[in-house]
C-alpha cells in the first residue's frame, strides 16, 4: 500500500486526445516523473513551457489539465462534466442534451490562471510575467500557489490549506484480498441488452478495511470514475449483502433478432435454474474481472468523447428489489429505447436498472462526510490512476 500518490493531466491549450500515455520531457531529463497528460498534450508547447518555468511541478498534481482548464460551470447543464478534460472535449464532441454552460470557444474552457497565461503570450516568459499575480483572487500569488502545489486558477485551492488524507491501493494490493465472485443480472436502462454475467473482485467492505479506513461515524461513500462522474452508496450498501438475485431464462426463447435483449453466458454456474434464486448473496463489489477475464481499461471513446471500457476496476451494485419490494426480485426487461412488443418483457420503470448504478473505471472513493477544512483529493482527473491501476481512498476515517 502507498500513502503517496502522484500523476494527473495538465495537457493545457493543446489538441484533443483519447488515450493515456506516460510523458517524458526533454527539458526536465530522461528520469523526469511521468506526466498526468493525454497523448497530444504531454508534449504540447504550453505544457513544456510550464514545466520549464516550474520544473518541480513535473509529475505532481499541477502537472494536470486542472492547472489551466476548468470543469463545467455550476448551475448549468454542463455541470456534470466535472473533469476539465471532458469539459474541454465538448468543443470536439458536443452533447446535444446540454443547452447551458457549453463552451463555445477554447477560451471558455480556461480558468483564471489559464486565461492570464493565454493573454500574456503562452511562453515561459509569459509565466514569469504572471508569477506575482493572484489569478484566482484567493490572496496568494500564482508563484506561491505553485510552490505549495496548489492550483493557481482555483480559489478553493490555496497555500496553507491541508490536503485530505488519502491512501492508494495498487492492483496487486487489491488482488491479494479475499476474492468475491458473483453471478448476477446487469439490467441496463438504455443499452440494447441486459447481461447475466459473473464479476470477480473484492467486497467494498473488505477493501475499506484493507485501506485502514475507520468507518465509525461514516454515512456512506462516493465512488468516482476517471472523468469525475460519481455515484453515492449508503453504509447499508457497503456493509450488508444484497438479496439473492433470480435467474430468468425466458428471453432466451425469443428467436426474432429485433426482439432479443438479454445476453446469456455459454455455461451457467452450478445451481442456477430458470425462475430460481441465484446461489450466494451478492455484495457491493470492486470488480477486476468479467466472466473470468480482466476488465478492459476505461478510455474516452473516439468519435463520441464518452467514457468507454469498464476497468481496471469497476464498482458493481447488485439489484435490491423490484419497486422496493424484496419479495419481487428484479428481472430482465428491454431497453427504454426499444420498441414495445407486449410479450411481458418490455421496459418496466419499476424494475431496478442496476447497471446505471455501477461506476466504470472506479478509481477514487471518498468516505463521507468529508472532514471540514481540507482540500479534497483531485478526483476530477482520475486518468493517471487508470494508467497505473490504482484506487485512492480519502475523506472520513483516514488518519496519518
């Protein structure tokens, strides 16, 4: 286990990119820390200028998109684009659902420091010229914030403010924990198919214990994807098993390809039969495998800018019930977008569609409530954790 984590995505003012890479800057040397940037950003002239001006920032939290870019403005449709990366990508991959808060120009994606850097000329000399300025108006100069590894374009990040305690578990750390394997239904709302699938991983309760988290007084957890998207889970979700699911084989008899909507595995686990309970109570799970294979890594999908892939870790939430009644287990149903056929398998809003409550690329877990007075871990950009196959815990109950 590690108590110190680094890496991120500065990637300012550059072209858009999809995949993650390890960057080595010639201006810093061959042994420089890995950048937190995407392909197309890590060798960008603006990135090089920043590292040349502030070599001690290489590989730190400031070696990140957030140094100059911002996420979606609060109170707008685009607010859910928490990550500066995904907000900036709206220029290339517009989202038709967003009517407000959408960036119309490159400058719209910049925070106060990024705007000052742009106005000063985007050179090493430009960075020197704004070093004494307080771009974000928090009472500290840009140079002082950078020296303290605080964001010069974010007034909520300032020198002297304590960073929330955090701890990271590596892929190997997670794989050493007791294994939980559960066959279950992943019921999607809008995807073409529901899936009966076996996920293998670690109970979240065991994961928190391994990270040394004291859950006394905890109210729940928030699990973040690499683009800042998050879902909250209650302490009951964490500490108690979910009801045993049921297996429905009926949709397999549908032969019309246009009407099919369930994917079944080639073989079923022992004891699984049509209409019966699936043996073994499922848990809130940090999965590492799907049907015996490691989860494919998460990434921004080319052509859409959407988050794709599942891993290396995915937070899996089983179904609890149908319409709040545990005696009515969830079953498969067609997509909300599918045609209706009146055959008993059409979309049913009362069914718990648990696939949407699962976090792809789970990489940061906050234990709530967050202690007052701390600056949160940089959950808005988890792509370096995807690259390094790590998961970070911060918030309540971490003390060191």
